[in-house]
């Protein structure tokens, strides 16, 4: 591991010598992109020079809103020309927190504009951990008298060692932070204490822990029916704050040992995930995951755990799905699809890989890898005199990066790929965010001006696809495979597809049908006027080395 060279280091030796008094040093340009990190920072954070160079200042923080707010406040301070000092929590490359005392120093142009910034930091992680451990010596949450999270882990591990059967119940108070804004500090404390009293009263003789501000864990031998009854119990036991009755709503997840999970970490993660699923569906209930859901979640956790290692070991590869143009009767485009085959997990499809990569922050790195491979692939066709095009999937997270456009341009230049041979595919979720974020629309327009084209994926399956045709720079649409699958058996589907094709033609949009698996589907789509098709009938995703370039 080597430190990244600081720009113009020979001219700033005195400054560098002074910076070395600090443990951790990073430097960014005026846009917040990291241009330098010393050896100490690389060691503590787990980043390598290759991976940290060009990363955003904001990516050194957690994705949680509170952490991003702190990062924004630091940057706003620097933009105003002022230094910033304080204790902050940052994240290592693998998502583990570490703590630093930070001094952020701006360098300004003669016009007073931010040109770059130095971040001088002292690693205080050990001190913070010691303070946390000292605070947990008694294993008690001071405010509620419940077990602390550290004590909970100890109790769970002891119960596992004794092969005891129990349910691990993760509970969170719904709308807590909204209520908090409307209450005084005294009322907030009272709310937590009253909720704690109700937990103790309902789950008598059960170990209870407070694991976060508004989140609790109960270990109980009671069945699901009794655990779920706590929600109704709360409704009948309102809390009085400032003489006003407050009925609490909760969301919860239930995981059983040993039937569902076998370790403390697994129990905690899965129960918290089950509770989060309840929250995402509106909250107000306590639910357990089905056996199939547990199996799916365990696989997701394992994919998440192994993904970074797979990237570092170059275990991912790109396969190419052919797209058949009906008019010319030949393959004119390939869709680039990321593939990963693990000895334990088997084949991980893009449908599994991409959502997890978006959650853990690796999607940008994966996207850049796929784009580079795909553009290199199509450049070989171009140099052979073939007018082949490539289609690359784009994610929401990639597009929200202010450097998205510049990174794509850089890859185009490095590979020598003509911009007009590249199509970027995006889903309705991407389109929705693009409408909300002017920066995304601006980058899309600039990329379009360079010759890149945009394709709306899964056309017809969303709620607002027609609106996107009006506002976004789309040149082609992909009709979702859910329509193709029922094309031969459902007359309504035939009318829908025919209508989508006719609408697209009136808007001068190129139409592509996904999931074409047999000749009957192909012939019917051809009669309807489809421009192109892809699916097993045309060809399977194939590695580049197995495709003959003509």
C-alpha cells in the first residue's frame, strides 16, 4: 500500500512536513474529489490508492442522513472560506466506522472561490471505543435501566451456548423523530421511559435491551401470537405527554433460534431487516419472515459480504446479450450484463447483484468496470468495420454522482469507443430521480449532445412511463418481458404491446421487445412492427471471447 502523490509536492515540502505531524491527511479538489491520502489514512481506512483516488469526500462518510448532513455542513463551511474543526465518524472501505478529530482547511483563489481543501485528522477510535466500553461496564442503558447492546450480545450468546429456544424480537417506535421534534427534551425522555414500562409489563421476566434511540430487543420464549399482541396492548395503553394522550405505533421483526438463524449477528441483522420491511410497508405491526424469506436474506447477506473481495480478485465478468434488428435481419447491438460466479453461491445474476451493490456503495465501481469492458468490446467491432452498438445499464446512484458524465467521457476516450455506439439503459426508478434532480437531467443532456443515446427499460410496466417519454432524452424503449411472456396466451397483452409500439413509432422511438423465447412470439412481434428483439430465441448472454467479431 502506497500513499498517493500530493500534486506539486516538491513546491509544498514545508507544508507536507507540517501535515505529517498529523496521523491522517487527505486532500480534495474544489469539487470534493480526493486527490491525495497519506499512508496513515490508507492504513486506517482500508482504502488503496487505486480505489480512493477520485472518490468523493462524501463517500468517506456513512450513507445515513445524519452523517451526510455533517459532511454537507463541513463542505458548506469550506465553501464560505472558513476552517472547520470537530469530532466526526467516518467509514472504512468495508463500511466499518472509525473516529477522528478533524481540522478541515480550505485553500481559496484570488476571487475567494474554493480551490481545494486539506483534512488533517487524528485517529481517536481507540479512545471512543474505550469510552463506549466504560459506559457499558455495568451493561445498563442509563436512561431506561434496560440492558445495553453489549449485554444483549452476551446474553444471546449464553442462550445459544445452552441451546435454548427463543425468539429475538426487534422493535422500533414508528414516527419517533417526528414526535421528537414536537416535544420538549423532558417529554422525549418521558416517552422512552413510559414505553420501557410497557415493554416490561407485557414481556415480564424476558430480557429486554435498548439498542438504539428508539429501538429495542426482547428475548422471549412466547410464540408469535403473543409477541404480535404487544401492538394491540400499546393501543390500549396510551402515553400522556404534556397532558395529551399519545398512542404509540411500533414496527417489529421476529426471528427464532435455532429454527431461523444460528448466531447473534444473524439474529440481529435479520430481525432488524424484518422490522425495516414492516416500516417500508407503512409500519404498525410485528412480523416474522417466512422460511423462504430467510433463505433469500441469508443469500443477500453472503453476496454483500463477498462482493468487495470478488471485485478485488476480478471475479466479476461481463456477458453480452445479442439484440436482433428486424429490418436488417442481423445482430446490431449487444447488452452488457455483469456476471459473477462464486464457488459457494453459484451464479449471481444482475437482478441479485445490482440492488445489493446500490445499497453497499459498490455500484459505481461495478458500473465503471462494465462500461470499460463493454466499450472496449464494441471498439473492436468498430475497428473491424462493423457498425455494432453496445447497451449499458445505468443506476440511480451512479447518475447522482456529479462526476458521472465525466467518468463516462473518460472511459470513451480511454477505450477509443465512438460515443454514438453507446446506449445507456435506465429504469423507471432512475427516470423518477432524474426528473427530481436537475443535475442528472443536465448530465444526460450533455451526454446526449456527445452522441450517447438513452433507452427506457421495462417500458409499460411502471406507473408513469409516458411522462418520462415527454421529459427525458429517450431515443428507444424496451417493452418489458412480462408482456412478452403472455403475448401468445392473452389477447389483451397483444393489444397492449401493439399500442405501445404504435405510440413509440409516433414519437420516433426505436422499440425493443425483451424476453423473446420462441419463434411464435418473434413472428407476432414482427407483424406488430417491433424494431428489435432480444431473448433466448435470439441468443444467450455470452462472454466476449466466445463472440466472433466480423
